[in-house]
């Protein structure tokens, strides 16, 4: 871990300003990912701006009939919230499928969105990784890639977004609210929040430098049956090989998003119209143009069968 | 004491303390955090500085230069020792890879420097400031690709499994060609990491030319000898102390870079230094269980009598390394007149392969016991019955050599009964429970029983307290407790009158913890010392030792009873060593078991979840059913890991295990492990030792993975012959689920 300076600002815009004016500064909230990465010198911020004292930890109804989730609401609290459990069960289930009880107690809503990939080459500073060290190359392309992306990747990077919560938020068409150094705020739709790696894999999201997440808003409830199905090699405490977030209506229509397959939660709205025809019709369309490696080609079949499992669970 | 004739009646047979399900006497220290592990020995020496080990970033090649100038000026840095300024050091007696020194890199994350600083964080940060100029060379990293060039090899795991390059009985090829039913398949097992909870760690302090190493090690005598050799100093100048070990599984049988670099760092810094290997270094710097490619051929008559059996295994290792002795059990487990076992070794430039819990038998049975299942199906015979039918009571390679005691059949039959095997659906893929395809599987468990010379010192004080000292280790197995039970039984005192001190090289040399020989051998050493102490007590009290009865804290002879402590005026200390004669050669000594497993396989996603497990073990007298059960369920859990998830993922281009942390190298979590039942057959083996016990610590893992794989087949009708059985290997063969 490199030495760093540290401050606790007193308002969100001050926090944003502090990160914007300090070279190589980062926000810290729960720290469940950032601190690990700092110990391994994968992240080497010179300055940390601790946002934990800023409030931003309530869940409130919105005038539109949805919920506004503060950036610092802990994963445990969000998953347990009665309104979330009732109207956004897919989000609650996704949260509970992730990490461990201890980590969820600490991890925040905003921090969860910003967690970085678990690609093994990102984690080994002796190896080439464009995401960690731009221009160094991608060892994963011809390396150990069983966990990695099958769609939306590039010649520069096949990392995945490792989270579960974001997949449910993408499904729900949530919006990420931010504030910048000047105090102006904006809403970023989840569809646009995580980006594909392209030739800049070091950039995970569309946040601008110093832009601070203040909340995630959930639109009004969709109804239907909510399913989050996460497939992994062991029963708990593992990243998804493939996950499916789905909301299915009694008439067979619905939505489906996939985790563990791309640099962002993967949802193709145009494919969802085929849900009444079954899983294969949806995944054929949603994964058209996939470029898996030899080691992770199984994820295409697995995505189809996991969606099938989700549909089955919703009908049961 | 020499043990060279089968044990007769002795005080252990009273079973007042031995054989009772006793809580760990060190349990309260462990649960209250007052049992210090190596890295927590804060009180043993003042002013401890922190060492951080830098691992090589290439798998093979040379180091042209290392620039430490910036690192040396970093905050808190006290000293840096690099591999370039250190001539290549001798290896420890059991090491294959060199641990430190010189300009050659043999494997990824080989230690190339230690940075010593005031704090751990400073040492780690400074290590990132060292720049290394490598001259990488092309290496061989892919076992499947190198298997063609593998050479026949002799091998010995050092843990009771082994063999010559090729061993034959009768005419295997001829008998196989003539067999009415034949079977021939190839399987693969993965590289596995010990992944013990406590990392390798050492605190080193020099006093003049003498060094003390407070470390985490299973084998004190090996560590003692190895550290003297590596450091080039007399054994008398090295002390090793390892009273608590947070898991080893074979990974701590041999000294590793933490001990060497703590010693070098302490010398360079002129201060005591502590070093723990980081999690990534445990995968690539230390040892692992090597991957294997195995072929099994079985020929049998239609009624299921094996007439020909062959087991061949290929594994890889660094130069001077041993093969994984995966064919060893096949020499002994089943009858059959015509036999072939063979091992081949390919040169690989991956980190060192070496012993991991049940080396040889664990990966060997993962394959043999699936092959037996496949052959049983081919024959149309129940897999339990097929095994029973081919039992042998003699060593098939030397038929006049009997097993000391063998009840594999008893394990299989009792297990089948308790597990409800009769309800098994023989037709695979035919039982469904909701989203789950359900199946059951069985496998035999087999592990040789090793006996090793083991010494102990026992001291009696005037209060009647018995103190046992031996360099034996407790690696989480329960050694403290069974040694206390042994001394209490022998001296006729309650457990709280026994003090056990372990793991110090100043104590008498013991068997150490490895190869499941520790419990039986070390308690036999304590038995021997206690026999001597009983004689000394009797002599002091002027009674005939044969007439003396030691019970309830008293020594009784006829009507006379004297408190034990009275014999200890001024203290009474004796020492003895059990030495084993030819009985382990005259007889084949092994341990046996049967594993039964029920799994569910998700009908859509092919996720496998274990639903039920039962092990029945026949391993002589069980010294402490409670800690023995813990050993077996730990082995069963590890076997589930090997079956379903554990794999060091080889980057065959760059030559290293890429998933080198516990997020990437998955082991079972609680949610993966269902209720586990363990039954020990009530038996004794007087040929094994005066304790009449054998090992169980490794028996528990042997065969488990095959029982899981056989259950998966029974559930799905799909055979997966490559471990671990992750869903990507068979999802495309799963039946339609729509």
C-alpha cells in the first residue's frame, strides 16, 4: 500500500470538489474492494476522500412512485428493506446472492456499483493487464479465462463486471444520481452507467472525474415475479459464472438481464420480446455476436439454461 | 522401546481415558485466541521487524539485475536481502525447488528478495519499489502436452505410498486380452493447493551464531535438520519451535521461504524478523498436489472376478522432483492375478509438486474408484458387491504377506446398510426431486498405515502432575489431547493432571505430523516413556512394577496405596523412544473405509450439490472418537472440494497458477457441506503398535471424490472423467430440461 492522504468532507459537493482538485484521488465508502486493491498496489490513490460521514444513507419514496436509495445505504440494509423486498425482490435477492454477511454489512450501494473486475490478471501486478496498466496488453485473452466475458469485450480486455446488485438495477432501469465539483447533479440510466472496454478498459463507468454518486433511484414497481438466479462453482461466496435477473409477468412477458458475461450487466431489450417463446429464443438474440474464448464458451449454453431455470422458477 | 511383536494386554486397554470422546485440552486456548500461532509470537523476542517476500514475476529464466536503491530509502526499511547477492542456498532435506539465492528462476513467485521494515505495510510498499531485470526463458507448463515425453520413474511420497517405475504380477496384457469383460479409460486430476488457514509464517531471532525460529511446521526434526543445512550452521545452533499449527495438509512438512528469509532478514537487519507468506505465494511459491493423467484397465470374468488390473499415472514436476504416486493403492486394494502399475514423470517448470493430504492415494482413488464403478456397471453388478467380491486379505504382489487387519468388506456392508444403499436406483438419471436430479455413489477408502520412530520425555512432580514433552506437532488434529489421554491412562491420573508440551526441537524427536502416522506413532512414544516412568516409580516405592496398579492418582500394590506424587521426591524424569521392528514389513498395514454420497444435480444449470455423506472407517483403535471424527469429516470436506471445485488454474503460456488467492481457488464453504456421518468400526490392530491404533487423518479424504463423481453419474447418466467436475465440463451433455 502506498502512503496516501485522507480527508472527510462535510458535503457531497465538497467531496466531489476534493477529488476533482487532487491528482489521483479516490472516494472511499465501505472500502471492501478498494482497500484490498490498495494493499496489492492495483489501486494506488494518493488521496482518499472518505464519504462515510455524508449521510446519504436513507431509502425514501420518490414522487414517481419509486424508491431513492442513498449512495451509502449498506447492502445488508438495502436487501432487508421491506419496500425493496416487496416491490423489488429481484434486487434484494441479487444482493443476498453476493459476497458474505460481513461484507454486505460494510459494502455500500454506490461502492457496489464501482467494484472492479475479478480477472486474475488484473490481480497479479507481474502480469500484463490493460485495465490495471493501460497499454501493457491482455494476458487473459490466451490465458485463464473461464470466468471472463463472452460478449461486449475487445482485443484489449475481456474482464467482467463481477457484481450482482448492478444486474438487478439494470433490469429495473434504475438511475444513478450524481453530483459534481460544481454542485450540479445529473441522472445516469443504468444502461449507460457501466461501459464496454473498447480500447479504454481502464475506465469502468461513464462517471466523470470527481463525480460522486449520491443515490440510485428505482422507477415505480414492475409487479410480476422476481427471480435472481446465480450459478457458481460452490454454493456461496463466489462470483457468478452466469447470473440471471428476471421479472416475469403472468402472461409470459417480462425482462431479463445477465451477469458474469460482460464488462457490464448484459441486457438486450430487443431480445426480451421473445421471453414468451422460451429461454433459447431470448439468449440467441441477446448473445448474438458473442466472442467467447475456448475456456468460457460454455457460458452461452449456461446463460440459456439459467434463464430457463429462472423462467421455470417464476412459473412454479 | 522396541516394538517387534504384536501387542498383548497393556494398561491402554483399560480405556478409561483413551478411546473416550474427549474435548480438546487446547480447545479453550484456541477459542479464546490465547494459543499463539507463529506470526503472533509477540512475546518470545522483543523488537520484531517485518519481512515481506518478493516473488519472481516470471516462471523460468534468469535475473540480470535488481535495483533496490529506491526501496532501500523507503520509509521504515531496515534491510533488503536479494537473491543476486546471496549464493544459491542448499535445499532442505525434502525440498525439490531451491528456496533462495542465485540468479536463476525455477518457477513463478520463487522468492527473490525479502524487504525488512518497521511495519508490515512499509515492507510491502518498499517491495513494490524493487525493479527486476529478467531474462525469461521458454518453459514447459502443460502436463497434457508434455505427457508424451514423460519417462518411467520410481517414486515414494515419503508418506507410505510409492512404487517402482513399473511393477507387474503375472501377465497383465495376456489376461486383459483374454478377459470376458474389459474396461479401459483415461482420467485427469487437477493441481490442488493445500489452502490451509494459517499461512506459512516464521519469527527468527539470532543470538550470536545461534538462531531460533518460531514457525509453523509439521515436522520439527526435518525442519531442524533442513534449516541447519540451508543456513550452513550446526544443528546445535538452530532451534525450531512450533507449538500450534493452523493447518498444514502436507504444505508444512518441509521448510519454506518464510523460515529461510526470516533468518536471512533477521541477520541483515540485526533484529528479530517475522515473515508470513502472502496468499498468492502459497499457490506459486510453496508446494501443491500435482495434476495427473491416469489410465485404468480392468479385465474380469462375467461374474465379476477381476483377472487383470492396470493403473498407470503420469504427472509432472521440476527437475529432481517426485511423481504423484497415484497408482500405489492399486497394488493392494483388490485381488486379481495379473497386475500392472506404472508411473511416469514429465519435466514441468511449474512450482514444486509435493505431498498433500494422502499423496498418491487421494488422486489415485479419485480415478480407480470411478473405474470400479464403471466396470461394475459394465458387468451389471452392484458396485458395493463388485468391490466385496474382489476383496483380498493378502498383498497381491506377495501373497504370503497378510494384512495386519483388514475389514474393507465390513465398512462397505455396514455403510450400505446405514446409508440405505438398497434403495439406490441402478438406472442413472431416473430419480428427480424438484429441480434436482438425484443420485448416490460409493467408493472404497484405502490408505497405508505408516509407523515412525517417536520419542517423548515424561516428568512426574510431587503433586502427581505428569508433564509430557515431545517435538510432536498438533496441526489441528488433536495431538495435545490424545497424548494427554495416553499419559493419563498409563499413569492412572485424570486428564487435568497431565501437561503436554509440543513442537520444540529441544524436546525428544518424534514422528511428527504427516502421512497419518502421527497419532499412532507419537502416542506409542509416550506409551514407551510412560512404561519407563511406571518402572521408575515402582522402583522408588520399592514395589515390583509388574504388580503395581496405577489408578486414581495412586500406585497400588496389594493392600498398599501411595499417592503417585510421593514417588517423585525431587522430581522424576524419564525419556524413551518407540522404535518399530519388522512387523510393518511382515504384515501389510493399511486403513480402510467406505464412502457413501448423495448428490443433487440441477436439472437446468448442472450445478452439483452434495446432499448426504457417510464414511465408515476401519482404522484400528480410535484413540479419541471426537477428534478422529473431526479428522474424517475434514477429509470428506476436502474430498468434496477436490471433486467439485478445487483446481489451481494453470496458465500454460506464462507458467503459473493464475487463481492464486482464496477468491479464485475455491474450497467448500459451509453451504456446500451437508450432514456428515462417520462410523468407526470397533476394532484393534495389535500388530500396528502398543496403542493398537492406526491413522485416520488421511483415510477420510481417500475415495470421497470418486463417491461424489459416481453419485453424479447415478444422478445424470453422465461420466465426467476430468476433475474437478465443474459444470462447464458436462453442461452440453445434460438432458433437455425444458
